């Protein structure tokens, strides 16, 4: 599967958890072009994870809308899939069973499930573990299973809520590189919520900085780097420094 991606439009999005509660974020507007990897950076409490949950259809906004092309997101769908900090796998199931569970719930034919699962497990480099029980895998391998479970649905948008934050540095770097590469090859839009400036620079085409309470988008920065990038590259370090300084300025600025 390969395609060119979708246009994501966030229009005048406002959210509060109750009618009398504080506003989480206020009139957020955001566009993401087809096939783009977009990173949303911000301190805790700025509303970035809440924004991601609304983009996944898991939470309703107070006002405003989010669209993929011409389709408004109002509920969960296989077309927009979210990966969380924890993989949330079924520990009593094998890797292949976990990867195919969404297809099974969607009533796909058994042969179609088998073919898609095999293809996707290969894509995330877990072929030798296909029949292993997931509780016997490392944390990084479990996140690869969660990634495969998302990709097997052939989504148009994949939302990442800091899914690599609990992993060691080597495993995290490997997954960052692989997720970006897979998304680019498949033409999937990626939206990443992260606290990590390094992660934004290594994965994103564009970084959006949220700050304040209620949260607002303060700055947008293009990450103009080659597809293949490492933390040691001089250009990566330069953009990291620029993004860090911009983040500090945006976070300390008055609303």
C-alpha cells in the first residue's frame, strides 16, 4: 500500500472538559499537508494530548472541527489510528493475533487477515517473533507490535502520543527512524505529540509549538532536513538549537 497522504485541517478548535471548567485550548487552527510528519511540542498542561485525542475521534471538541480531506472526524475510525505511551496489547495472545485483532473485529476474511498480518509483521521487522507471546518480548518489540496493529488497518493518519518515551535511547532512536520511514513509504500522515525537541527534529517535517493555559499554537517551524537523519548531523544540531530557543521564547511569552 502506498498513497500520497491526506490534508488535515483543524479549524477553530476549542475544548473544555466541563461547561464550567477551564478551557484546555482556545481556537486552535492548524493545517497539515498530505504525507507530512507533524510534531506538536509543548509543556505539560498546554492541551497537546487532548488535541491528539480529538484528532483520533476519542474526544469531542467543545467547538470547531477536524477534517481529513472532506471527512470530519467525530468518532474513532480505522482511517485515523492512535498509538499510546503503553502498547496496550493482549498479553495472552501471540504477536500475529495481536496484530490482526482489528481486522478480525472488522470482519475481514481469514485469508485477508493472514496476508495483511504477515506483510505488516515483516514491515516492522518482527517476522521471527510472529508466533511468540507478546509478554515475552522487550518493550521496544512490544511497541513494534502496537505499530503493526495500527499499520495493518491501512490508516490515512497515524497519531503518536509519546509512544517511545519509556524506551531506552537506542531502541527509541531505532523506532523513530523506522516509523518515519514506514510512514513516508506508505504515504501516511504522522502527527506526533512529544516533550522531546530531539524527537521532533529527528522525525518531523514541521514542528508546532503549543504553550499557555489555555493552550495556543505559538510558533511553527519547518524542519528542512534530508529524509535520513541522525542526532550527530551538524544540520540536525543546528535546527535542534533553533527549535529549542524558539520553544523557550514561546513558552515564556505572555498570552
